[in-house]
C-alpha cells in the first residue's frame, strides 16, 4: 500500500521580537502535531524577523547552533516529527544566506538549503526588492526522507525556475516544499499558478508555506499557503491571516498519475537533456 503523509503548513503571524516569534512558532508546531496529527510540519519564509534587507544582518544567526535552530531541534524531538524550519537569515564565514533548516524526529539536524535564486525584482510603483544587496546565493540542492516519501526544498523565488524543480524530480522526489513570502502584487497572479505548474510538470506534490499578511510591514506578504497534488489541483489553501493548513498526501495518487502520464520516461533524451552541475 502506498504511504500517506499528513503535513501541516503553519502560516505564522509576525512578532516584534525574535524571542516572541520563536515562542509562538513552537506553540503552533505543538498544536499541529498534537492536535492535528501532522508528521511533517512546515514553517514559512523569514518568519522570525522582518523581511527586510536592513534587518537580515541584525537577525542572522548560525545554523545549527543559533537560538532559533536550537528551539526547532528541541520541539521536533519533543513531538517526534520532521520539521522544515521555514527560513531565517544565516551567518556563515562573514556571509549572509536565506536558509531553510530541517530537523528529524529525534531533534537531529538533517541539513539545510540556502536560497539559490535571490529575489531581485523591480516593478515600479508595485514592488522593489534586492536580496542580492545583502545575501549570498546558495548552490546546493537539499533532499530528505520522511519514511518512503522523498522531499526536495526550494525557497520562494526558486519556484519560478522550472528546471530547478525538474532536477528534484530527476532525483526521485515525491514532494517539493517552498517556504514562500510572495508580495501582494504578484501573489494573486502567480502564487497558486506556479504551484500548480510545478506540480503538474513533475507529477509531484507541491507545498508553498507563506507568512500571514501584515499590512503594517514595509514588505507585505501575500499569505494563501497552498498544497497542490500531482495533477496540478489545489488540495487546500489558507487565507490571509494566521492559519494552520493540514493535508493528507496520498502517494498512491502520485504513482497513479505517473503511470497514466509517464512524461519522465517519454522525454527525448536523444534530443535534449537536463544537466545538473552540482551533486
């Protein structure tokens, strides 16, 4: 029988201090695991600090030794869950990264993914942001397993690059997770559409976990965390405010769709190919 995975996406509200944000996240993780039965819990992008280039250096910490990492490790062990720790600024060797950490059911550090495609966007009068003014881009892919389910990680802007997700499918992933803080201009047009496209392209589940919307911030996140199935259908979505979204991912559906439309086997590798330059 194909496995089923219960996943929870926690669309967190922002808080004035990192300590308050951590305390709230830990409390919401406990609710998702204890009350809702989630075995895999996902946090959003930049949840423990303001999403702002000026704030990144002030809030950055080491991974896995920093205070946020230690809190996530402890609660994962307490609950016996896999925990995708969303993202927060990481400092390493004098450089800053937008990094997602992953924790196992005994609190073990399973690894980290550093945002590969930095969000440098300029839509005059709508949204201007330049992550590369402060952050360094990562260059390594990250996968981990929850039982029989293989999971790949990306962060927000990464989802706009189809080849990126295709590499993960090439590596046998069943599920893509993107902690994502889309803005309120591109979010309504593209957020759900991109999730559906990446899911359909690759015959995999796709999860986007966003922070809750807060109009008082300089950068206003869209919200609307979303889960898509391998048919490209939206299984569930959040609204704008703080919310925990829970979904059961049936890997039998993944297998069925891949049998019915076997695009991976039908690619014309004699004509074109996808090449990953990093192992």
